[in-house]
């Protein structure tokens, strides 16, 4: 029997490699822990081609092994597909402070000055999860987390 | 060579994603501007990600190779079963965007036909990929419209691309043995039935793109699904396979 809360706490120490201000639990990648045997951490990848996916699995393995949970397996689950709705509200605020407009149905807003007078530069940004926008008031470019 | 109807069909899907992903990756560092460069490499990454999931899943059905990399990277040319369209060269940005639009708009129907598959993992891969395909369609379509409805030169280039690529579209919807066996096995619904709807949708977009019309469907070129490829795939493979054939099992 695994101590689920303890394992979840450990996983919450793992930051997303591309967006190091939010952890993988807040990001909605960790879907739960099954008792087993063997006990398993269930994860759902954000984007199929995202290079961070393999890296995150390795980080989880390392974290679990380091804490003596080397018997806990990691299981990838594809369905239901990951959605930005699984990102927590707290994480939205962290994204904004980090300079990324969080996902949602709201009008794109500049994370620096708050203006909604913005334009889309490209639907594809520096990582699969982001689109590139620019603020027409403070003139700064910014990333917006794509609704997915 | 795959023997089961399931693996024959899934290999086709995997090869389509792999080869188009490889084609798009050739544009890395060569896009007309940085945002477009990133868009093309992002789409390439999505497609190679789909291919990876599919190749790994195929191996759970049939022992075709020791691992997904070997299956993806080391087969002889005639064992690749992608459609001919995805291997067509990156002639110019109009060709690249039209190829993407024609393929992604087809792929949407092809993957929707897998959502109620008897193979739950395949259905999950399709569900996941469809979210990304929606972006690919939107991006490529916006450029088909912009170039078709743009300057004389951009319209001429889009028109040339259509003249050159249209003859490869029939193959994608061919109701051949690979598809009908997969349908009989419950793997997919018969998405070839959607060919007419797809053509209506694409023709309406082309018409909006400066009044472009595709050439008549008199002779569609086929054979890719059966491993009969034109010289383009050979050029892709000589580049893509070089490292794995020279240094088997090489890792980054």
C-alpha cells in the first residue's frame, strides 16, 4: 500500500521542464495513483510530440527512486486526452506572473500590463503548448497558453 | 512485413505521420520567417509524436521489430506504406501549405473514424491527435486562402501546387484491401465513404482562395499504400535512414 499523499507531495516537487514555475500536478499531468500491485502513478502527456514528456517520466522515476518508492511503476494513459481545463487556478496565476497568458475563454490579455489590446503573431510558439501574441499597448510580445 | 489487418492499417497511419513529419523537419531553419519556421517544426513534432505512439502500439500487436525506432527507421523502401502525397517535395511555401491542408483535412476524417475502434489504445491515440490536427488544418488553410487570394505571384504558385498535388489526393481515400480489412476487424469505420464530403469542403476553401479549382479527377496516382513509391520517398529515406543504417541502434 503506497502512501498516496506522500507520493503526490513528492510529485508536486517536480517542475515542468519548459515552464519551471508550475509543477506537474498543477499542470494536470498526474492523473492519480493506483494501488496495484504494483502501485502505479498514472500520467497523461500534454502533447504527443512534446519532448518534455519523456523528460517528465524520467524526472518522476528519479524522484520516486530517490524517496524509496522504486516499486512504484509509471503508467502513461492517453484517454481521456489531457486538456488545459486540468491546469489548476493557482497555476493560472503563476503562469501570468511568469509572463504567460493562461489558457481560457477570456480575451487574450498582456501578462505585463493587463491590456486586452493585443494581436496574434503565430498560433505556434516556442513550445507546442504556446501561441505567440503581442501587446499593442506596451508593445511587448508574450506567450499565451493554447486552449487544448 | 505486417500480416494482421490491424498492423497493416496502423503502419499506414504511422508511416504517413512519420514521412510528413520528416518532410516538414527539412524546413527547420529555412522558413520564410521565424514564426512560420516554428509553425512547421511544431507540426513536424506533432506528427513524429503521433508516429512514435503508433509504432510503439503496432509492436504490441505484432513482433515486427525489436523496437519502434528500428521499425520506423530501417525498413526497405517498398515496405513503407505511406500515401504518395506526404512524400512530395517542399517545392515552395505554397506547395508545403497546400500539401498540409490536403493531408490534415483528410487525416481529421481518418482519425475520427478510429474514435470507436475496437482497439482502445488506437482510439485514444486518435482522440489525442485530433486536438493537434485541428491546429494544423487551421494554420494550413489560412495560408491556402491567403496565397490563393493574394498577389498574382502567390496565386500562381498556389495554382501550380494544386495542379501538381491534386492527383495524389484520391489515394488517401482509396477503399482498398488495407482499409476494408481494417473495417472488417472493427479497427476503423469506413472513412472512404467521406471522400465526397471531403472534396466538397476542400473545393469550397479553394474557391474562396482566389477562385481556384482543382484539375479533373481523371487520373489519380496511387500505389504508396502498397509500397509502390515515386523517387521522392527514396530521397527522404536516404537522409532519414542514414544514421540508423550506418550505426545501428545509435542513440542521441
